[in-house]
């Protein structure tokens, strides 16, 4: 069959990926800049004592981020996967479970933290003498736990609803308001360091209100899943499902906290205050690199989860190649900049001590070598999690997050002193990559099914799979209809059934075009089994529902589609209209 002209080359998926990438990077940038600028503002407004109190209270913010990564990331993956499987009710349950759990866990944690504020303050204060000031600061920080956890968990679902820009706007708005209110509460109202925590709480409350108004009153409709109170009966079951999918990213976040505390001790042991200062600069470069990694990974996870649910392995590979190229090239460029021109980092953070600068110049030329490989390890972790291998993903997260660094630093620092700490990072990245390769080989050998590539995708029956992509023009639609009919005929499908398949392709394409999509391409994915023909149509644009017609032409198309098919299912996910038509052979 001569169908090379319309063989899918991923235009539609690439378009979807690019629409997700920019908002994800912007969200990552806003978080990174907020942390950086917030520290500078608090230091200037409340002095070194205020900055010290914020630092002492930072484990609470890390706990909050672990909560929303656990629930938001895990829930969004489960949601997208179930939507790909056309299980809309189960997808809605995943959304309800995640948001309800965020409110419940956040509220309970807040209540417990306030009740035991005294012991928690003593623990976090660590003998610093800031107990009274820290206690007042923690009150507002504790009150932020349910607000931030629930709001960010909700935002993490918006890309799956086709609104990545709105999710990015929510994060950006919360951080901008937070920074603005820092000045208002600390300087103008004279609340001291308590004002910084109150600014965080107020910023997220205002951002949540604004995003809610935009969703309810905005011109563009947000396609929410249909939920009901009865779905809460499945809360425990759904929570057990999303928990393992959220653990890899949550463990990665908490691992960063553990690792920072551990490496500070190691740097202090082998280099004193000088070693700690050098490590701090190295960690700042890691924050810059994480913008690219987080932006890239966050943009593709919901897409990959959806494609996995649709068994579209070619789509998975295409999207992964695109994001891997983006992350790999960007991170390698950053690595080279850090190595060639490390002085700009020192200048940006106002580091003037020559000993610190010289030490950093030497350290970063070793430390930065781990960025390219490590970035791909993190991408691999998130991709296999989206593909349903959450246990393997968790293992990679533990090894990459802190287990490997602690293990190798004990050996290398004993041999090379402080330099051993910088060497540890690239060594651990190499070891983690080697570990992944070995485990993949073992899984492939033990699997009864043939698994392909590093991501272990199941082998497809390529002979019974047709993936076409075409512009919504009359000539293209007509030619694709003929190709679908020819594809079916060549596989011994009855002539009448093959004609039905071709006609269905044509009528569904005509109906899709009439919905005024945002992108003039339509994707048809056809899976043929012994019993039926499954046809999946994808297009980018506002949601529509095959069942209603606005014109006589649409009505005719719908009538034919319903008459010729055994079943028609529709869903709207990640900003794509997806219609699945089943045809009995």
C-alpha cells in the first residue's frame, strides 16, 4: 500500500508537546526565581536573622512540595493513562481522589503541626536561639500547608485538561503576589519575618481565587471530568493506585533535602566554611539546570501517560526523542557555560571572597560534568513512571536522589577529601545509568513478551497497525479514506467492512474539520485484531462531543458514523479531541 505521503511523522503530537513545553518551563523558572528573589528580599527586609529563620523553616516548604508532587503528579499520570484507555469515570475518580486527599492530608498535617508547634520549633531551631521568632513564622507556614498542597495539586491536573498555560499562570501569579506582599507585610506593616510566611499564605489564596474566576468566567471552557460524591466510595482504592505513581517525584524532592543536609556536613567536615560556600554555589547551578529538566519532564509526562493508555508506542517514542533532544542540548550547553565561564555565577550571587571563587572554579569543572547524563536519568525516571513501571522509577529516584551520592561520597571523600564530593556526582550519574541498563536487560530476558528499547515498550504488530496524519482538506480526506479501505482489504477484511472503515474515516474527518480545530491536521490510528477494527481519531482544539450537530452536513456525518460503527467513544484530554470508533470485522 502506497501510503508514505500520509504516514504519521508526529506533527500533531509535536505540536502538542511544544504547546506544553513553554508553559512548563515558565512555571519552573517562576519557582526558581521566586526562591532566589524571595531569599534576597527577605534578607534585605528582615536582615540576616530573617533569612536564617526562613532557612530553618524550609523543611516545612519541602514537605508541602512533597505532598503536591505525590498527589498531583501521581494523580495526573493516573488520570491521563485512564483517559487514554477510554475509562473516563475512573479518570474522574483519580482527579477527585487526588484533590480530596490534598485537602484532607494538608488539613490534618496543619492541625497536627499547630498542636505540636513547640516541639517542632525546638527541632527545627537546632539550638540557633531563634525559637520565639521561628515559632511565630511557623504558624502562618503551617496554615499554608492545606492551601498550597490543594491548589498546586489541582494545577498539576490542568495540563491533562488541556490548559497548561493556566497551570503555569497559577504558579507564576502565586509567586509574584508572594514577592509583592513580602515588602508590604515586612516593611510597610512591620510584621517582621512572620510577614514572609503570611505573604506565602495570602499569595496562594489570591492566586487560587483568580484562577477559579478565570475558569468559571473565562472565554475558553475548561473540560473538567464529571465527578460525583459516589466516587468517594473508591477513595481508598484510587489512593493506592496513585500513591506509587507519585512516589518517584516526591521521593526525589525529599531526597534533595536529605542530600543537601548531608552534603553540607561533608563539605564542612573536609573544607570548613569554605567548603560549605563552594557547595552552595554548586547547588545554585543545579537549580538553574533543574529549570530545563523540570520544564521538559513536566511537559511530556501527561502526554506519554495518555499515549501509553492508547497503546501508541510510536507516539511515545516520538515525544521522548523530542524532549530528550531539548533537555540534552540545553543542559549540555549550560554545562559548557559553567565550565568555561564560572565567574558569572559568583558575580550573580555577589561572591567576592577570592578563596571561595577559586575553589568554585575548580569544583564546578568536575561537578558540572554530571548534568547531561543526570538530566537524561531524571527524564528516564519520569517516562517509565508514566509508562506504568513505578517500582523501577522509584528505584532510580532513590539511587539518583541521595542513596548513590551518600555511598560514593563516603568512599571518594576518604580518598580525595573535599574534591571527592565533587567527583561523587558524575560518578553516581554514570553508575545510575549503568544500573538502569543492567536492570533493563534483566527485565527483557525474564519477560514473556518481547520488549523493545530502553523503555521496554511491548512489540507492536506493525502489519496490523496503520498510523496516518493529514490536513483536513477534501483531497487529503478522500485519499486517506481510500488508504484505510485498501489497508483493510489487504488483510482479508470483507469488502463491505473495508468500505465501511474507509467511509468512517472520511465522515469522521469531515465532522472533525467542521469543529474548527486549532491545528489543521488530523491523526488516525488504526489497530486491527482478529475480531474488530479500532479506529482512533485525534485533533487539537476546543472540546467537542460527537453526538451533536450544528449543520446539515455534520448531521449527515454523525448519522453515518453511528450507523456504520459498533460503538463510538469520545474524550478530551491534554487539549486533544480523541474519538474511538469500533468496527466489527
